[in-house]
């Protein structure tokens, strides 16, 4: 941020361009992380489930969920049954 302050001052007019293909890709990954969390919350029931973070990249998205115990095989099957192709 320091470098930007050296280049721009308050009230300077600047312009930019958004790569909408990349932006749309990141938006889809972001909403997907919310869908996965909601599905996991539904499968886990009332268990303590914490959304601790997410990484949204161009080709990869990672969601960090803190769950207070291992995911059971039946929960994995329920999650797998929720996916669409």
C-alpha cells in the first residue's frame, strides 16, 4: 500500500479494467464454498462446525472447515449424494 500512496493522492481519478471471465470464475468458486459449507452443516446436524477460511483461485478452491470429530462414512455418503454432475 505504501507504493500506491506514493503514486496516487486523495481525489486522483484513476481507471481500471476487470477481467470478467476471471471474476466470474472466482465468484462461482466463492459461492461454491458456501454451498459446500451449508451441505456439510446439514449433514453434521447440530455438531460444532466452523468455517475457518477459503482460498479461491483460478482453477482451484479450498474450503477450511473445523469439525469437532472425524466425518463418518455415512456422512460422506450423504455429502456424495448431494453432488450434481
